[in-house]
């Protein structure tokens, strides 16, 4: 096996680690400063994968190596200063109008964060308390975790820093290291490898049941608000519970369970009977999610237009008798619509607002999503 030669000062690696950590802190700081904007404009929703989300950040540079000329001449030598843009002419900057130009523009830098990091930023900025799970039953998940360092192992798990450190210690102890001409040459005995073991991790059962009014008064703008808010609710609750389940219910005069895509894209022209959604939610819990074993969250989004006051009373009965006793949290979010009466949130406020696990939130526009998320999650239920 050929030996790998590493040159440089050990302190340089430490500086590189510190610089990278500082860079990550700068990124998080910028996201915190603009979190309300990111929550309301929805840019990152279209850029998120299973575990990562890309966030466009202006005026930030990624750390990188900069190569010097080492005192040698070469091609492309001439007038200019470091950082000058390359161009084929000395024309002045244009205003963007007219013919195609050749000058550089201003660009946004996309930076990737894990959903865990994003949830931590959300929790810190909104001062969200961690949730104390309830329920006796736990899921046992299996996970491989790196737990130590070995002298043997596959090359894919070689630990560069520990190998480098062992080589440096050996050369210093033997008097072979010169600070003036630092050169670190690991030998086979210096190689170190990550080791791991499979561990069992208990996880509390948790499920979110989302309900949404899809009647004719709920337009795309209202659904977009709901989509933005559910993204952030999901991000925080997945940070609190691993292996979170999600169910979706839509309703107009009748309720039905659907998949996520249908939930955000379906639109009906019928009337609105809110109790149909609450009844189906109760049925799902009864059939699949015993409250003594599951942490259950339900969120309902509507423009507040229900077909009758009698159905409002049926909703209150379902909440009091069947849903609230079984839920960690029931959140009702009312979005503003030109065609909705907006009376339902007032009814809930007047009749059952004294329940600790019931949270009501008025969401007139996208800018209000930030405050609504804090309304829903601020109690740590």
C-alpha cells in the first residue's frame, strides 16, 4: 500500500477547523437575522430534500484555498489587482438595458443546512421550549454510531486528523520534526480508523394530523400560507420526534383522507362542514393511535367559514369529548379569505379557549406565519 504524504503545520488544520466553524456560525447568524423573511417567502421549500435544505444567502463567500504564484512568472501576467473581474473589454458597467452585456452580475450564494440545524435555528430564534413526550410505548430504532478509534479498519474509515496527530507525535518524540521545514510522513503504525457499534435507540411515537378546508373560498394564496406553515411545523416536530408520522385530511361539506400532494393542490366548490373533518380525525385516532402510546398533534386550517352555527356546536362537542382529551396539541389556524366569514375562530375563543392544549392562531397573510408558528409551538406541548 503506498504511503500518503502530508505536509504543513498541525496548527494550520486547527485554524481551518476554527475558520469553518466560524463560517457556519456566520451562516446561522444571517439566517436568524432574516428568519421572518425566509419563513414568509417560501424560497427554501422548493430547495429541500430528505435531509438537507438549500438557503439563498446574499453577500457571503464560501471559504476556499487561494493559490499563489510562489514567486514564479507565468501566463496571464499583467496589470490588475486581486479580485478584479475577468472581462474582454474595459467598458464601463452597463445598466442592464439594451444588448447582451459581458459584465458580472450580483449572485446569491446557496448554502446547505441540515433540517436539524434549521430546526435548532427556529427553536433558538422563536425561543421554543423542547417538548416533553407523553406515552408509554416507544419505537426501538437501530442506528450505527461511531464510538471510538482503532488501529485497524477499512481505508474508507481512516481518520485523517488522528493519523496526522499520531505521526506528528512520533516524529517529535524521535526528534525528526523540524518547525522550520515541517513535513509529516505517516507510517503504517500511525494509521487510525473510526470504529462503530450498532445501538438501539428508543423513540417516542408521534403523529401529526393536518386538516384543511378546501371549499371554494380557500384559494391558492390561502393554501400557500398553509403549505409554508406546515413545512416549519414539520421541521420542528421532526426535530423533537424521530420517525414522525403524518396524515392529511381535506374537507368541504365532506371529509376525506388524502396524500400530501393532494392536500395542497385539491380545490372543491362545495360548502363547508368543519365537523366532518373533526369526526374523521377522531376516527383515525381511534383506529390507529392509542393516546396512551402516541404523542398526537392535530392542526386545522380554514378561513373560518362554517355552514351553520349548529355545526359549530358539533365541532365543540367533538373537541371537548373526543379530541382534546387525547391530543398533545390541537392548533386551529385561520387564514384570511375574501369570501370567508371568519366566524369560527371567534366561536372557539368564546366557548372552549380555556383548554390548555387548544391553540388558536389568526394568520391574515404570509408575514404572520412567523408569529403563528410561535403561537402553536411556544407552549412546548
